């Protein structure tokens, strides 16, 4: 199995996941078994990292409506597909929808959920509810901070999950106690 450093060096360049955040994400996802749920994958930086664990990664992203330069999301979607293909990643199952529209599609229990999709208060709540409904053992949320959209992400996360167990920069991790 490759080391974190070897994996990190293969990640696509575009995305907002820092090295320190990637290390925490990788370590937290390694702490549990089962499929991985990723909500919001953009061009696949975190997807490549999570797929390196060898478990199924269910990536959910509508791709559209994120960038004003790419309102349909076709460029982002094409880049995502290219990033998976060029790295010969075959364990990613992509659903091009919002997580709220996937309840009948993704009925599995997920060991790990990584949420980095809609950064509104309501969108974050829906992502968290989807992860909790699917009985995720560990939930990691990106963009948990005190400014901009991150403040709404943080507010929703704290209301639904309580204090995080671990945080590095904008990435917070909750280990669910059942």
C-alpha cells in the first residue's frame, strides 16, 4: 500500500484541500470500514485521496451551479472524469445529483462520510442528515470556519453534531457514538 505522501503527490492540483486537511481526511477515513460517501467532489482532489483506500467511494455532485464560468458544470464534470480515468480509478461510483435527491438511490450504510457540497446552512443540514441517516461511523465536513459560507457550515454542523472531535484548518471530524 502506498504511503500518504505518495498518494498526496498524485492528487489533482485543483481544489481547496490543503495538505494538513488531506492528512486528517485520510487518517479519519482509515479509522473505519465500509463504503465511503463523498458529497461535493468538484474536480476530484479529495475523491482520489479517498479512493486510494481501496474501498467503494460513492461520490455525489450535481456539478452545475458552482462556478459562474461553468454554470452547467460540464467543464468541471469532464475534468473530474478525466482525473479518475488518468489515475485508473475504478472504485468510484458517481451520482450526478444533489444528495437530497439520492435517498432512494444510495440506501447503503457508509463507514465514512465526507461532506463538502452545498455550503449554505440548509444545504449543510441536508448533507449531515443524509450522512446520519446512512449511519456513517465518522463524518468529516470541509469549510467549517468563522467567515463567509463557512460560518453557515459551522453553525449547521454544531447544531446537528455538537462539538467536533478533531479539526485542522477548515476540516472538522466527528466520530459518531451510537
